């Protein structure tokens, strides 16, 4: 087995694939997104969620539960969701990842990606980006934790 160098490992994020996307007439080049790019995209979504806590309820609940079961659930947590903001953040996250993945031979900005038509093609490209980047959890999965 070959010992990989730093250059070998970093090269994988530059290896593009030619893919066919339904709704486009021709093929496109996509590259896998990096872990850093994916984390940034997840943060776009998570910023749309605000959380707070009633600290007295939370602490008492944790103490009571730990004494009874050894496990703790977070009673007293308050998660606020604005579905419009969450939907917009999910879209911006996809747009960001698609722009990064399409930036193989030329730079794509998020604004460029927003101009792609017909409607639905960006979702299909995003699904392919998840696949080639070995991302098992989509932004929809991430959002479903809060719904």
C-alpha cells in the first residue's frame, strides 16, 4: 500500500468528473467539494436556526434526569425556526456548493449559479455534488433535525 503524501491527498479535491444532468443539453465538469467548503455550507443553514434555553429549567432537568437514569435530554431548550429563512439558507448553501464544484476550468460565483435554468437543475447538480463528494447527509437531512 502506497503512503500518500500531502499533495496526493489534496489532489483529490481537484479531480473533476464529467457528468450528465437531466435538463442540460451536454455534460458538465464537477469536482468534489472540500471538507472546509462543506462545513461552510452547513453553517449557512445553521445560522438560520436560533436556539436558547431557560437555564433554570435546563439545569434542574439535567440534574433530575442524571440522578434517575444516567442520561440527559435537553428540556428547557428553545429552538426558533423561521421556515422562510431556513428555506433561503438551504438554497444559498446549495448554490454555494454548486458554485464551488463547477469551478473547474473557470470560476463560478453563487450569482452565476442562480442564473441556471430550467428550474430544478441546480437541485440535480447539487445531488451529484453530494454524490461525488461522498456527502451522505444532504442539507435537507440537516434541516429535518430542526423541523
